[in-house]
C-alpha cells in the first residue's frame, strides 16, 4: 500500500515537472487571455497576438520609466515567451522569425546593463520593426511611435 502511494506520488511529481517544462508560458497566455478587453478585441486571439499587445504596453511602461529616471520594469522573462507563443498563422515561425525574436531578447538583456537606456530601448523598438516589416506590417506605424528621443544623453 505504502509502495503504491510512493509510486503514485512519483508519477504526480514527474507529471508536474513535465507540464512545467513543456509549457512554462501557458499560465501567462491564459492570464493575458482572461485580462483582455473583449469589447475592444471581440475575436479569438492567438497567444502571440496577446503577448504582443502586452509587449506593446510594457514598452510604453519602460519608456515612461526611462523618461522619469525610475527603475525599468523587468520584462525579459515575459518577452521570452515569444518563442513559445502560437501565432495566428502557423507557418509564421520560420528560422528568420526565431533570429529576429532572439535579437530582441538580446537587446532586452542589454537594457538593464547600460548607462544609456534610451539608446538600448530604441534598439529594441527597431527590433520590433525589423520583424514587423517582414511578418506583420499592420502595427508598424503604431510601433514607430514607441521610439524615444536620445538627445538628452
Ligand atoms: C520576431 C518577430 C516579431 C517581433 C520581434 C515583434 N513582433 Fe509584434 N507581431 C509579430 C507577429 C507575427 C504578429 C501577429 C501575431 C498574430 O497574429 O498571431 C505581431 C503582432 C503585434 C501587434 C498586434 C497585436 C494585435 O493583434 O492586436 C502589436 C501591437 C505588436 N506586434 C507590437 C510589437 C512590439 C511593440 C514589439 C517589440 C517590443 C514587437 N511587436 C516585436 C511579430 C513580431
């Protein structure tokens, strides 16, 4: 009896571990889906679209923090979900997409280590644009507005 319980708990433990490593970002996507404003976005959204909207909000928050010389919000973990997020069109995730996404993550890491956050932030915005010019031109104008002035440096 004891042994059975032990085996059962090992299975539950392994199951939990596997679930977590196969979908560490699922919770985030579920959270974003439940938080979304359905009056503004009535249609079913892909995980990638939900994540992108959140990234757009995060970029605005980062910009504000830089302007006000406050602590920059930590977004790297969330942005990493770009690799796991399912897009609307499944053939979108090409090797080029992965490279462009990785570039954004590299520059996101640099944002927290630089004495010139304006410049690092704008580099991230250019990464957003680089991918959007190839994969999703719709929001390009909106993303360009995220750029900030570097003249104060
Ligand atoms: C590696 C490619 C890539 C990068 C980098 C990228 N995007 Fe996107 N973005 C996409 C794709 C593809 C979609 C369409 C998602 C879908 O329909 O599933 C999208 C959608 C969007 C949308 C529209 C979401 C909606 O449906 O309402 C916004 C806004 C957006 N991205 C902003 C950004 C911002 C801001 C950044 C930079 C922080 C960024 N994106 C970086 C590929 C990218």
